[in-house]
C-alpha cells in the first residue's frame, strides 16, 4: 500500500503501527504469562521451603531441651546398669531402680514419639543439615527399639514382641506416657499408673524385667544399641558436658553380646540417614576397633 493508492501517508503509518501493536501484544502475552508463572512458582517454592524449615525448627526447639535431658538421664542409667547389673535390681518389679529404668526409657521414646507426631507432615527433603540430623536420630531411636531387622541372621521369632516392640504398640504406650502434646507424666504419676490393674506400661515392664547380659534372649543387645544411638545423638546436638569419648563408645560397643547384631546396626546407619553423620560414625569406628583388637596377636612376652 502506497500513497499512490489514494490514502494519506499518515493514515497508512497509523494502520501499520496499529497492526504491529496488535501482533506484538498477541505474541508478548504468552511470553509475559510464562515469565510471570515462573516468577510466581519460584516465589511459592521459596515461601514453601522457608515455612517448612521454620516449622521444623520450631518443633525441634520445643523438644530439644527436654529430649536432651531425657537422653542424658537414660545414658547415665545404662552406664550405671553396666556396673551394677549383677546386683539384679531389674529383677524387682515395683522397686525404685526398676521403675526409674522403665520411666527413663519411656521418657526418651515418648518425646521422640511426640516429635514424630508433630513433624509427620514436614517435608524433610528441604530441611537444614543440622535439623535433618535431629530428625534422622529420632527415626533411628524408633527403628532400633522396634525393628526386627536389628536381629537379622540371628535366630529370633519376629512375630512375637519378646525382644522388640511392635511399632504401633510402642506408639500407643508413648501416647499414654505423653497424653498431651506438650506434657508427659511425672515419675509419681507413672508410678501410680504402673500399680493399677490396667497398667498401660505393662509391656515395658515385661521387657525390662530381669534384663541382663548373661541371658540367651536378645533384648540386652537391643538396649545397648539404643544406648549407642543416644550417645551419638547427645554428641551431635547436646552440650559439651553430655558428650562421650571414643573410649566411651568402645566400652559400650563391648557390651554387645552378639557381633552380628552390632553389624546389623552399622549396616542400617546409611538407611537411617546417619552414614555421614560424624558422631554416628563413632559407633562404626568403635566396632571396627573392637574387631581388630580381637584378631590382633598379643605382642607381650610369653
């Protein structure tokens, strides 16, 4: 189209500009929408990750202090048990030592259960490394107390909860010990309930009754493995005064009666998300150290 066609050049220019504007708008709209959707999606992703990390951090903050205290108490009780085991204090149901052992065990498990209950809907894939360690240890606590896989390749009937707890069974017991999200039983309340005909903790009492390292049962090794994870947890997220040395780990590793059970624990560390966790590695290192010591010939004079 030219001016010779009888149209005013200004009109021609205006028509061309309008056509260009329409075409540009049509082409630009999808690009603009695409760009805006990317920006909006990225913003939602960042907001989601921030909220998830914030929520997990808040849940950890609520449980951190109480769980550390419970784990420290359990650690001291097991350390005491190794020294006084032969006195048979766990053979006296209703006695102070017996009841406080059950109470301390339940305090750790129930706080772990409380954490699990609140963190169930948290997306752990985007957790900060430190928070993920906390989360993985909580899962490891439940695994080591409930999973028959700890006894793999050892003769054990996993259909009966003799030397382990069924997971749902333990959760129900823990929910009875911490009936409200932020409140657990005091020792006096626990003691009173334990004396009732409908004792909700009778399975825990049965588990610990007569526990000792000389019996043929496997429960002793399960409790020692639990202790090792608690020690690593305290080293990882606890205070300096709660930490255990390499020698401490070797001492406790030496309390495991069946080497296969200890091997099963170390095999499962990667599956529990603890393969690269520095303090959990102490368990494996202590295991290796004990094994080497058992096969190294003595260099002493004969």
